[in-house]
């Protein structure tokens, strides 16, 4: 034919059409997408499953800096230290929000795009799934010869009776939860039965994706409304649920400080048990008295993995240690510092390290001390001590002294457990060796260089409490369980179709053929069809009593009558 152009072949030499006589025609005018077309294309790309998976992976990668770099809401002191140690890289990271990843613009953009992508994927799939649930099962194919599972038999029952028995066998005993959706159609002189199961597979898939959306909303809402704080409480002292009473406190952008429930608690006693042989910790318990806002008091205990619920928050036992009570007098004899200083345990025998900072000195320079507490001290060599047990059986405090400028007025946050020695000078003896002080409870020692004196009064214990409040935790749990359930249903629910055809035979008996098809590989498909065939066939009441046993039993699937045309692909197969 003149002017015929094969489909898919482009004329790269001439972008004009050809007339019927082969002469060049008018130039080809390609349609323009326009603004609406581009927006439609962008929406289809965003709501595709591959983009949703890409965004999910990108969100996981974007969260890596939040676990590697210090974050300002959790530890501003470490952020300030990082900026000081990396003067070139630190400011650039700060500009892109690397020290507050989860509140940065780029992380929020990925989060929102993932949310929109999931919703855009779910809505059309849900609409299509609901339409499929209302639709009839697919019609029975004309040929069964190429289906992976087949069966057949003859019976004296009428085609209608076979169809009724097939409907009952395929639907199962539970009317409110049928095994198969069954549709019976008349086909000439015979009857066909179409059955399909596995719609729960797509239902589970949609439930999984809906649960992911719910998780995104719950986590985002929780981060917006949550609060978390840490507080160190000394034995015999109390804590009030107020922002000013926390040692560290962080909250979401939507948190209102006035929403804190004004409860309080007092640490009555702390119990610690250790293995007598290995000294490994066995048991920790903090006995507290909780005072509710209405004035009611109740005795509670906080143990590891057994938090206390108070004021809508969970109170966890995060740690414990010793907080020696010390008093420092300056050179003029005035009390410059008095109180308990928490020491952090360094090993399994609770060798603890602490820093004592004395900024308010009326006479002389500021004083800083690095101290080690040995709960059960034992001297190995002259001047060398160690702790042999975590309980305070014979406590000893070993101190080195510094004087000068503590740097507290520079405006840079400092770690209370670290001493900035840049503006300090260590006290040394006449030989130039650092001065080391040894104190036991109840002792007082003079500080070197005429700085004053130090008194070690007692060794009370402290507990570190972690208070967390997230109003969406229950929703997160529900959506997480829904996602796991939906994923399990989606993975383990087989998608199967079963067809039966019953037609009158030339001898007056009914010829029944059956076939089954599954989506994907299904090793149990033939067994499923055999079970259905056995239920539908059953004992034949019209069978000849003189016939040999098993004459009317369902034959092996490979022994059925292959009267269909070979090589024809069944309808509905993939």
C-alpha cells in the first residue's frame, strides 16, 4: 500500500507526513503538554510505587546524620563542643540543619512527600479493590487443557445438582466468611461454576500501606506534642514535674509547658544488689512516694523495665550512682559551695568520677576539682588505690585541684561532668608534682595554695530518672501491629481461581471437568482442586451396584478426557 508506515517506525529524515500518493504532506505537529499535562505527569510519578519506595529509602538515609552528629534539642553542649572543634565544617553543617535533623526543612520535605506518595498510591488501589469485590468472578474459560491443575469425572447427577454441590463446597460452612466467591452461570445445556479467592491478599496489602500512613501521622503528631526530660534525684529528696526542675528537657513544637501535670515524687530509698562472686548487678529498685495534684499520696517502686506511670508520663529508672556531699570554704572562711555532687560510675565496681566547680569565691580565684570516688577502697601500693566492691563499705575520695577561670561566664554551655582546663592551673607541690587529696566521709582537708578547705560529709545515692510523654504511643502500637498483620496476610494468602463445567453426556450421565489457576507459583493448587472435586463428586447415588468399586471416582488429573484443542491458552491465565 502506498504511504503505509509500520507502527513504531519513525522517519528520522523527514518530520512531515505523506499524502496518499507518496508526496510530502504537512509537517507533524506534536501536542503540547501544557501546565496541566506536566502537573498530571508529575503527580503520576510521585504516586507510583517505585517513587514511594525511593522516598522511604531516602528517609532512612536522611535520618543517618541525626544518629551520627550531636543534636541540639538533646545535647546542646555537645553541639557547641563540635562547633568549637570543627570551625570550618561545623558552621556549614549548622546551616543545613544537620544538628537538628528531624526539624529541618529537607527532612520534613521528604517526610511529607512520602506521605503524599503513599496516599496517592492507596486511594486508586482502594477504589479498584472495592470495585473488584463487587464484581462477579471471571467467566469460565472454554478450554481447560493448559491449566496447571485439572480434574474431571462423570456422575448421574444433573448439571444443576453438581453446580449446587460445587457452590456449597467452594463457599464452605461459614456464610459470613466464604472460602470462595462463587458465581453459577448457565451455558447451553450445561452449567458452569466460577470461583475465586484471595481478595484478602490485596486487602492485607492495602491495610499495610494504610498502617504506614497511620504510623507517619502518629510519629509526626507525637514529635509535635511530646516531651522528655531527665532528672537526678538524691536519696531523701524530691522532684516536681515542672520544666525548671529538670536537668535536661526537650519537647515538640506544639508542647505547652502549662500542660505538665503538677505531680511530685520523693526518693525514699534505693536498693541495689550485686552478685557476691562476679559483682555483676542483679537488682535495682527505687522506692518513691508520689503526690498527685489532688494531694493524694501513694507508695510506688521503679525498677529496670518496670516504669512508673504518673501524670500521663512514663518514669524510667535510667541509672544510679553516688553523690558525695561536700562543702568548700574559700580563703576567707566563707562557704563558697555546699551540696551533693553526682559522680558517674566508670566500671562494674562503681569507681565514680565527678567534677566540683566553685565559681562563687569571695577571696581568691575560682576553684575546680576532678574527683574519683572509690566505694570500697583498697590500697595496692603507696598512693595507688582501687575499689573492690560497688557498695559503699569504705568510701574514699581522691581529688586533684585546679584554680583560675572556670569559663562559666563565656556564654558557652558546659558539661557539668567535665572540667574545662583551658583557663585553669593545676595545683602542684614544691617538687612540681600534682597535689592529690584523700578524704573519707566526715573528714576536712586544706586545699593547696591557700585556696581554702574541703569537707566530705556523706555519700548518699542518686537515681537518674527519665520521664517521657507521647500521646500517640498507643496509636503507634496499633498501626505497627496492623502493618505486620497486613503484611503477613498479603504474603501468605493464596490467590486462586477454580472453574467447573457440568454438561450432559451422550450416555445420559453428566460429564464434569474442573480446572484451577493461581497467581504465581502455588504448590498446593492441585491438592486444593482435588479436595474440591472429592467434596463435589462424593458417592454417586445413581451408580450401578454391579460396577466395580471406584468406577465413578474422580480420576487422576492426568487421566481426564483431553478433548479440547491443544495449544489454546485458557482465558484468565497469565
